[in-house]
C-alpha cells in the first residue's frame, strides 16, 4: 500500500523496493485498476452536462471497461512479452502491478473532475483540461520510471520497447475488431439461413 500511495512522489525508491524486495501485490493492483474503471465511469456519467458527452440511451460501460481495464491488461501482456525478447528482467506480475499503480493520478483526476464540473462555469473548463494533462504526464512518468526499474532498461530502450508495445496493441485491437466483424457476419448468415429453412 505504501508503494501505491508514495510511489508517484518517490518512484525510484518505491519501485526499486518493489523489484528488489518482491513487494508486488496482485490484489492491490487489481483493486487500483477497478478503482480506475469506476472513477472513469463516474467522470463520464456524473460530470456536468457541459463537460461530458454522456447519453443514457447509448452509453455502454463495457466500452469504458475496454478503455481502462482492457487497455492496462493488454499493455501489460504485450509489454512483458516483448521485453522478455529484449532481455527485460521484469515479471508479468511486476509489469501489471506498475501499470495499475500508474493509473492512480488518473483515478484522482476522474473523481476530482466529476465534482469540480458542477462548481465551475464553462470558461473554467481550461482548468479541467490542465488537470487532465498534468494527470496524464504524472501517470506517464510513474509508468516510465517503474517499468525502467523492473525491466532494468535505459530510457532509450524503454522508449523503443514501449513504441513496439503500442504497435502490438494496435495490431491486437485490429485483429479483434476484424474477428468480431467476421463473427457478426457469420452469425447473421446462420440466423438468415435458419429463418430461410424454417419458413420454407
């Protein structure tokens, strides 16, 4: 718990301790990730209408799940798999834990934004955008330092493996999307064939 809370402010000390003393906690990492998902849903559904595109008739929380939990899981898996090929020293549980812990600034921003949006006028939206940018940068710094430590990579090698990991994620999303479309088309064909035989 100390690494989760103090890590954003002292990432080198905390993630070195996580790596050397094997202080990874999968339950805590999962809890942090769930909190990120819930806060993301709250930021979309509870924010003032001037700051959100929420539409109750079309909103699907599964998309939010894919954008938060799904993204972290795929990132952790792809990054770990590729870094193993690049002689990275990190285990999957370490990559997953660091990735989950790095979402803490975004979770805090989501909760803060949901409340502030009801207290601010439209011109003040620049403040929320600034806070969002700061949270993203903060999360990126924590993730960068954490993964550099667990993989024992230099900054240049981390940037290279991260770029390849992002390309891998895009490829996986494309394949899943295409598979989903083909599956949908096949299901439509089977249903159409069934009705054609049934009514004849």
